[in-house]
């Protein structure tokens, strides 16, 4: 949500900037009131702590892509029935809606239903394979496979975190192994 405010802030009129600044403040207050600050990673705390309109272009891009990782986490909590195809991605709007921002977090927690570990692990294995395949394809063929690679990386990242490959969100590994047939 904060990323949305940031992307609008750069081109907003002074009046709209004030509105978005107020919304960003309300979001920060809600995060604090709900005790979510402790759950934020170091990089998330740093971004949220910056003034509205001060995120770099790269930070805006990174946060926009993280909507795909959030979508995977929401899928793992049964908020989405299925993941998009590998050439489709979650949008920020899709991932924000099920969060029910500005409402008590207990409501979200009480209704969340974690998918079976085997289903999450299977999705993780598939994400790693697609990540590997998209990287290999980018090296071997002409064409722009950057979007598919980015989708695969974000899914791989989120699923590795869900499967316990790292305790710290900021340091989740996304190395790939050769797929079927090697190399």
C-alpha cells in the first residue's frame, strides 16, 4: 500500500500529496497499533520510515515486484484459489484487497488457512524450476524473458521463505539447481 502512495507522490499535485501523506501516516499508525512493526524486515522498516516521495526509482520497482511474493504468501494462506500462470503476475491491487488494511489483524489471522506443507513445497519446487528455466532461456535465446524471470524469482523467494530456507525475509536465497536433463 505504501508503494502505491509512493508511486503517486512524484506526480501528485500539492493537494493530492497532502492526502497521500495523510494516508501513509494512517498506514504507519495502523501498523504500529496492530503490533506489525516487529514482523517487518529491516529493509521494510527502512522504507516505511522514509518520507513520502523519497523512495528511489529502484525501490519503487522492487516493491512493485514484491506484490508477486505477497500474492504467493496470500495463496499459501488460502486467500487465492490458485497462482496465476507463469506469464501472469499478481498486481498490487489484487494483493492489497485480501489484507483488509485498517481493520484488526485478528480478523485476518482467524480466517487464514495455511495450505498443506506438501502443496507449498511442490509449488516451491516448481518455482525453482521455472526460475532456472527462465534464466537459462534468457541466456540461450533472443527475446525478452525478464518479466517471466522476475515472476519466477518472486515466487521462488516467497516459497523459499515459507519453506524455511531463511528466517530473515531480507536474506532469502534463490539459487537454482539444474532442471531435468541437467545444465
